[in-house]
C-alpha cells in the first residue's frame, strides 16, 4: 500500500516538474532565447531527476507479483519525460526560428536589408 501511494505521489510530482519546465521554456515574456534555453535545460534536468526517481518506484515489483520488475526506461514517468523532451525540443526550435527570422512570417516587413 505504501508503494502504491509513493508511486502515485511521485508520478504527480514528475508531472508538476514537467509542467514547470514547460512554463520556463516558453512563457517568460521579454527574455532572450539564450536565457530561456539555459533556464529550460536546468528545469528539464530537474524534471528528468524527478521522472527517473518516479520510474524507480514504478519498476519495483509488487508483493503479489514475484516476477522481476520492469526496466526503468519502460515505465510511464520515464517515457513521459522522453516524449516531453522531444516535444519541448521541437517547440523550442520552432520558437527560436520564428523569433530569429521575422521576415519569414511577416510579409509586410521590409526584408530586403
């Protein structure tokens, strides 16, 4: 019972850490993308630690099931971290492109300079 509660609590903490990393990467108005990149990498590192710790709880076998536990990388929190890492990378590169090249989206801007 204590293992199940720790699994649920650690999973919600890993979700909270991932949302905190997402907010730091995109919703910081007025900051340069270099500053957002550093903050996003630090927060993603902390979110990764939380997700891998939660993955350790998920990989422990339950008492009623004596089979060996799952590998840590196949648990739900770690897979969620990997998927969000890919999504955040794609979104961050897209926002960097749109911020660096305003002529590609604004046709009324004089881009001949």
